[in-house]
C-alpha cells in the first residue's frame, strides 16, 4: 500500500475475516493506480468487467487472454470495485 490516507477500521466480531483485509488491500491498490470512478456508468462498466473476469476464472480457469486465473483473486477485485463504487459514485436522490 503506497497511500498515506488512513484506512477505515475493518469489521470485527462474527463478521471478522482475513478477506476484509484482502479487499481493503485490493481497494488501496486500485485507488493508487486509477483515478476515481467518474460516474455510475463508468462504475457499472468496471464492475461488469470484473464480474466477467471472475466468471471466466470460475468456469474456464483462465482470463480473457487465456492465462491461468484464480477465481478467489477475481472475487477480491470484484468486491473491491463494488466498494469503490460506493465510495466514488454519489447516491441518486429518490
């Protein structure tokens, strides 16, 4: 993690799991590498891309270029981008 911003506390109690730290690490990596999601349209496109990569890893064990791909890693990326959406994209007024 190269960012100096403080990280929000992770869940504890019955919802504690090392996976939250892994998602936070992936989120930090994405924030360091890419700018914020500019709109809901960009956000859903990023989430869809991550979903398709996870689906490919689950069903065929490879990414879009035919390289071996781990479904767990793809799920972490998908989860991190869903969190990123919640951070970057304002909620629409009802």
